[in-house]
C-alpha cells in the first residue's frame, strides 16, 4: 500500500492534482484503496486535453451543411410500405433484433430522486417509465412470437438501484433471462482551473460519459460478443425517457435492409424553427445532427419549395444500428462535448460546498457523432403524436404532464 501511495503521489504531482489526497487519511482502508485505484486508472493526459478544449470556442463556420434525405412513413405508397414491413418483420421474427435502452443519464432536469426509468408517470396504474417501455417490448414479442433481448445501459450512479427496481417488480413480467444491464464509462469533473473535484465522500467526482459512451461500454462489457452468439444483426438504441418510443418497428428495420444502410434513425418534424431540438443533416457530406445552438437563424428558418423546413427532421434518439457498424464505431473515440454544471464538492478545508451557480466541467460524448462514420443513413419520418412523448423537465414542455397526455391519447385511455 505504501508503495502504491508513493506512485500515486508522484503521478499527482506530475499533473498538478495533489489535492486529491487531501482527505486520504480520513478514509477507511477500503476507500483509500479505491481512491488510489481510481487515480491510477485515470488518464490525466486526456483530462488535461479536455480541460484545454474548454477554452476553445466552437467553430461551425468551415462545415458544409446540407439537408438530409428522408422517407415519410405516413406517405409511403402501400406497395413500398408492405415491402419494408415484410423485410423488417422477417428479421424480427428470426430473432435478429435487440433493444438497448440508454438509462445512464442523471435526469437533472426532471429532478426525480432515482433512475429516470423508475419515475411513476402518473397514470392510474402507477406504471413506471421502465414498465411502460417494457409493455411495448412485450407487445412486440407476442406479435412476432420471439423474445427480444433487452439491454439497459446504466451508470455507476444508478446501476444498483435500476437492477433492484427490476428485481422488485419481477421484470414487469418479461423473462429475466432476456434482460441484461451494463454500465457506461465515467469521467472526472473539473473545476474552472482544471482541478479534479472531490465529491462529498472525498473520492474523485465522476460523471457518466454521455450517451455516446454506449459504443465503448458495449465493447468493454462483451455485449457485441453476446449479441453475435444470439444471432443479432440489428440493434435499436434509444433513450429511456420517451414513453411513446416504438422500439420494434419493422418499417425502420426493413428500410435499413432495403436501402442497405448500416444506421437508420427516426425523425419527427420540428414543431417550429425555434424548437430546441437537434436536427438531422449532412455535415461535410456525412450524416449528422446539428444542435439548435449550432444552427443559424437563417438556416433554421429556410424552407424548400413545398414550404417544409429544410432542416426540419428532429433527432429523437430512436436509432437502429447494424451490429457490424456498432463494433466499428466502438473502436473509435468520439469527441467529448463540455457542459458547465452545478456540482456539490469538498473544498480544501473539507467543507461541502453546494454552489448556486455552475462550477464544474462535465464531459460527454454524443451518440449522434457516430453517424459520420457511415456515408449514408436512412431516415424515417414518423408522427410525433405516435412516437414521441419525452419526459425531460419537471414541468412545462416535455414534462410528465405533457408525456402523460400524449401517452393517454395514443393508447386511447380516457379519464385516467
Ligand atoms: P439527456 O441528454 O436528456 O440527459 O439524455 P439526462 O441525463 O436524461 O437528463 P438531464 O439532461 O440531466 O436533465 C437522453 C438519454 O440518454 C441517456 C439518458 O438516460 C436518456 O435516456 N444518457 C444520457 C445516458 O444513458 N448516459 C449519459 O451519460 C447521458
């Protein structure tokens, strides 16, 4: 242990992070060991690079933006719809589709004290978001007479609670053997001077590395291998917080098969040019998503000859990947985006500081940055009222209230 401590001290000195051991003596032996291990496995060079990047101003000017082609599900000629449905249904019935739900986020905006999926949507049944999602998978499994494997990506912060919730609820009646959990990666949070923050327990403050961490997490947890063993070819990957997500959609799967694309994504029409959503586009010829903060007013408002927004295909985090491309993506590192957040931390005197203003840099990879690894992806425009009811904020837009209403309307549930 002494030797290990000396190695860690030298490492920290080299990187100007000596403060991480300030409260070392107050920790139990187990925690001391854990802290040393965490420090030893921290990539300080990467942390330094990430900190330097926080000082750079994003430059979107050199990027060539173009609208992306899409198909509108509701307007497909019957013959084409039938063809895509048949292609997709065949793959699904033969057990080639798996579902991954990304549930590693912190859900800070919602403010629910637990994993977002455990949130009670407020229906008279008191179903949690996890149960609502599971209902959809159960319906599809019955329809296609196949047990669809369901993977859930959790984070260090919510993994145990998530698994306990599934256990307590008997996996909502879905076969336990078909449900798997894996944890995403994490990265330290930094103060404005690039120093790693200590959490209330005197340990390194770590945060989940964004939904783009999914690719690496799948590889590190052996998920690709498991999926191959099961004969999976297509993987639907979606967020946990859309209670109308149609995760098993033969038209989406059929479209990718028909267009021979390795990634397919669903879009809904942007409600208005100012709506705060990312939209599908092509950046330098590659499929991509441009965030609302990155797009100029002029482009956001531009319309085609039919009066439709040129950049109007909102990305709703409902995408499907071929297993082959997932593996390829996982061997590349996606860029990290920086967010400035409020995070309680231990100061130099060991006092817990609860800041009222943002004080900490958090680094996150975004799933859609992986789209540029293919030349083309298929986009399927679906109806908002049928497939998109996000639970993001505690109240107002995209809140439990709006999601509940959309859910009830779609499922035709009255007076609940
Ligand atoms: P959001 O970007 O909405 O983040 O995630 P969030 O953590 O749920 O909520 P806020 O921003 O803190 O309020 C979209 C989806 O991606 C997942 C979330 O669980 C959600 O399903 N996600 C996000 C992860 O799985 N891991 C992450 O690190 C971030």
